[in-house]
């Protein structure tokens, strides 16, 4: 006979991680890029699905809780779209649908959510072609409005200075969030093209038409600002809980006489070379997270990771800050902290964790984790990401915690719990966290410790292991990842 007791906590909810343990709340993303990836076109639909399932299983086993999946690598789509053609990187031929037809974006949303992971839809805004003399399919917008595009270094781009191009890109985002339950829209570092020595970007005509007496560099930055603000406004209008994240090049500006507040680096610059005023976007609240690509190792002569982490930590501007980590560099460069470790994996993660304004990492590329390059997946699984972590709450999206789970009950093999019907609001409970703790442990204390998390799920039930005696606790998470008070059920061993 089992004793069944239900508890409802009424004290204030505390979400601090246990001292010395891996954090309870931490973004642990992985980029899965599709541009220049030949495996998708070489596989059948069923092989693609099996491949992606395997990738997600491996990422989850390594402790990742978010996937940044490239769905618009080059003005094309890894999903059915009336605005842009099917991607050549999916079917092998630009504009050709996969056969049999399937929807990789919806598939990845479903598979990520079934694992309690987030799916961030990654779009490249301006790139149209990736090589010289690339042919575009007949239904590409370029053939309808060729005057809206520019050729630079043998590649084709949307002209960022044209308002109609800004609106088109915003409409692509609108289409995605209208049809898909993505957790975020993500853009990387490719805004204005990386400069090529001796070649000027040919936007003279649009500058002459829209420059309005501004300096060229200021006008270009304003063009990107307008795109970012426009996407933010559309998200707020349609689905304000969908986050907007940017992963810029790792240096904003170098310290100089002109900008003494810059980082102690000597590298290409977002502000001056890519015309991306990324700090403005967090200051204005247009983006929800910044994810600078800090791919350099500790001790790099021109861009030292140890100098860049504190610099970005000081410039979070009240938004989330995550660190982009290069897996191959982390696993091939020895530590500098006297530990004698052959890699900088632990050193770089621990350095990031020292700063409360930085809330996590994203691993580049995710494929390096899934192939366990240098043993990285093993190291993450047994050490740095050995416990399940919740994606940190986006506090500015709502002042309310998630509504408390109505009840938890045990049916002999699993626990299940009550749910509330979503109302199309940020406060809706959309997933749950399952904790385990010994009988008698205070629930508010139990949910502070990441070691007690057993699952993050979007299904209101959880099958218990064979040894199930003890206290099983459930909290809800709303769309902003704010957690509810806990509800629990205590199971005693059979007599």
C-alpha cells in the first residue's frame, strides 16, 4: 500500500541554483547550419528525419536545451513558403521541393519540443547567392525586382538601403511566426557583407535616393537598425513572446582614441565594418538576447576571449547575453589556468559563468558536438552540462510568474497533472518541469537544485522510474520561461 499526499507551496518561489553546482538556469544552445551542408540533399526524406532525430538525441544527451536551426540560409526556405523558393541545400536544386515533400521546420519544432528543448529559427537577412554565377529559380523575387539587388564580390545581396527590401524580410519573419510555434527568431553576423579589400559595396544609387545628407556609414547603420526595429515591432504585434536574438561578430569596436570604451582587441568591428550597431539594439529593447561569437581562444593576440567576455558582460544592457563558443578551438587549445588540462573547454565555460549578466553558451557548430569532436560531448554530459538546465526567464516580457499547476496525481506508473487552456498570452503555461527529491525535503528548497530536475516536458505526464518512492514535484513554465510555484506528490514504498 502506498501513501499519497499532495502539497501546494504557498511561500515565495526562489530559483537560485545550488552553490558550486551547474546552474539551474542556463542557455545551452547549438547552431545547426544548413548552408553548404551537403548531407540533407544527399538523403531521402526519411533519412533526413532519422538524421535530425539522431542529432537532437545527441545534443540533448550533451545537456543542450536549445537548437538554433538555419531555416533561411540564402533567401530560400527549409519550409514550404509562398515568399521564397525551397532551398538548394535541402533538395539539391534551388526551388525544387524535397520528395516526398516534408516540412523540416515543423519537424524540428515538434522534435525539439518533445524533448523539452527550444527551437530558434535562424535566418540570414540579406544573402541571396553563396557563389558566383549561381542560378536562381524562376519564382525567386530577384526575377521580379532585379533592381532591388546588388552584386558584391561575385555574390548577390538584397540592397539593405531599400525600404521595400526591409519590409520583405520582415514579411518573411511574419510568415514564419504566423504559421509556426517557434521559440525565437535568430540572426547571425551577416548584415552588410564582410568587406573585401579594394572592393566598395555598390549601394551608390540607394544612398543617393535615401541618404538625406547623412554620412554613408551612418546611413548604412540606420538601414540595419530599421530592419531590426521592424522585426521587433512585428513580433510585438503578432506574438510578443517570440524572442528575437542576434549572434554578432565577437568585436563591437576596438578600443581607440575615437572609441575608448571599446574592447582591448585589434579585429574587424561590427559597428564600423558590418554597420551593425548591436549595442543600440539591446539599449532600445529591440532584441531579447545578444550572442556574440567569441570564437577566439584565451590568450589570442588580437582578440582574447579573456578580454572579450567581461567586455560583453558589461554591455548586456538588461537583456540576456550568451557566449558563442567555437567547439573545435575549445578542444584543440590547452588551458592557461595552470590546471594542465589539454583543452580550454572547462576554463572558458567557467570564465563565462563568473558574470551574472551572462546567462549561457551556444556551441558552434552543433555538428561538432554530435560527432563528439575531441570528446566534447562526453565532457559536457559528465561535467559542465551534466544536469538539466532551464532556459533563463525573459523577465521583461511579463511581470507574472506562470500559474500554479492545479494538482499532481499518481496512477500507478506515471504522474500526471492538471493544465490550463492557453489564452494566446505570454503568461500561458506551455511546458512543465519535473523534479525529484527525498520525502520531507521542502519543495521550495528542492526546486533550487538543478540535480533534482528529471525532465522538462510539454506533455502533462511523466512515467516514473522503477524506484519511484519519494517526492515528485511539478512546476509550470510560461512562454517567457517564468516558473510557477511547485506542486508535489509523495510516494511511499509498498509494504
